[in-house]
C-alpha cells in the first residue's frame, strides 16, 4: 500500500494525530530535515518505527515534546539545569538526556535508563505534538544509514509504502543538528556539538 501524502491543513494534522494514536507511523517536516515518528508511549508503535527505518534495535530513539510542561511525563529526577536550559533554548536545537520515567517504553531507550528529549522549533511539528497530546518518538525520515531528506519527495524515495502518512510541508530548512547534552552526570557533558555552543550552555545554567 502506498503512503498517503497530504498537505499541511488543520484537518491533515488531526488525521496524522489519529494515525499516531492508532499505532501508525507518520512523516513530517521539522526545523532541520523531515522526521518520521510514532506515539512515544505505545511500545508496539515504537517497535514498528524501528522496522520502518531498518534501525538497529540497540540505537535509542529521541522523544519530541510539545513543551517543557511535558517533561515530568517522560523523565524523572529533573535537575534545575534542565529547566534553565529549556527556558533558554526550547523550542530549539537542544536535546537533553535525562533519566526516563516509568511510562517510557523500553523500545524508546533500547532498555537503557535514560531518554533524549527535545522541543522542536517548527510550526507543523509543534501543531502535531499539540494535537497528539503525547510525546513523539521521532528520528530522521530515512532508512538507517541513508541520507536524511529535506523534501517530501525525498522521504517517499526511501519510505513509500513503509509509513502510513506523510505531511508534505515543502522543503525543510536543513542546517546544523541539535546539540545533545547529558544531564545525568555532574558536571553535564556535551555528547554532540550542534547549533548551540558549549559557552551558550554554560551561560544558561
């Protein structure tokens, strides 16, 4: 079955949220490249996301959140530094690694004790998250090891028939990936350099 491709309209966002709540997999534009995601609290949906991408099972998947208020739903033992960084850089290109809450499935974290979380800075992604009212297990919309696409055509070239729905939002802006910060250690550790510098992070906390 071919993937359903629809433009960005209020009714299409609602449809995408319904697909996700039913355990489906949806492609969507983000603030860098196209992403593909599943309901982050449904283990079977997350496992399907791994299959769609042919992603190794030991490679954890980040969670996208609608806002900082959603943090306690998916993480625990939240340090003050996390709230300080969220206030300064969310929505935006900062991913924080924190201890997972019990509600987060093992499939998201590959069985680990931590989970990566981010609030994306893209209106379509934010609207989708608000409509879903749940975390979105999401990664780039490509087969594992292949280039991440910045257009809907690029997504379908790799994932047509593998995902249920694709929200076509035109060309994504591309750019630098998010900075990943591990807040489960003291002092915090930058796991991946990105659009936010170490100096900016130090100033924020």
